[in-house]
C-alpha cells in the first residue's frame, strides 16, 4: 500500500476548490506505450491504487513494466462510529491522491496492444473516477 514515509502535518485542512480546473502536469503518456487518463476530478485512495496495480501486475507478469503516476499523500480523517458532533477532528485513517481531469494514472509498456488494453480496462474498473485509455502518439 502506498503512503508517505513521513509527513509534516498529520491532519490537513480541507482545501476549497481543490477539484476545480484541469490538470497541467502529468497529462501525457511519458514512460509507457499506453495508459489510463482521468476524465473527472476526485480522490483515489491508496487501496484503490493498489487494486489497480495488482490487476496490471497479474497481466504484465514478466513481460512488461508498469508506472503509477499518482501518489496518495493527502491524509483523510474519520471519527469513530456513534461519536457526537464536536470534540475536534477525527484520526487519520488513510491517504488519498487528488486527481483532476487530464491526469495520467497508470502507464504500461512491453505488452501486445490487445493484452495491454485488456489489462488497463480491468484496472479502470477499480478506480472511482471516469477514465479513458490513451496511447502514446
């Protein structure tokens, strides 16, 4: 599972407008031959990234390479069940990566096109945002 080794602040404040706009960095397939691109903004937690990575690894086996182009560095807090309002913020329960439209999430290389497309489609199903398959031009 992906999470930061060390963080400066255990709990972040919620940022207003963090889902507005489109991505300016990481919008092109840079390392592999095909990839998954986000079409909408959202949060992808570390468990969802790991699920996509497992699917891709199963398909790639020893024949190719995978790149994960996002990293979950934003902590998410949650209060325990049946706790009343007030009494401060909840404890950190995990980490998420904030994704905007246009961001490349996974890249893959070293596989035949049909196999790569099949693997990326299975990985797409593990993600909570709308995505599309893109290839290097």
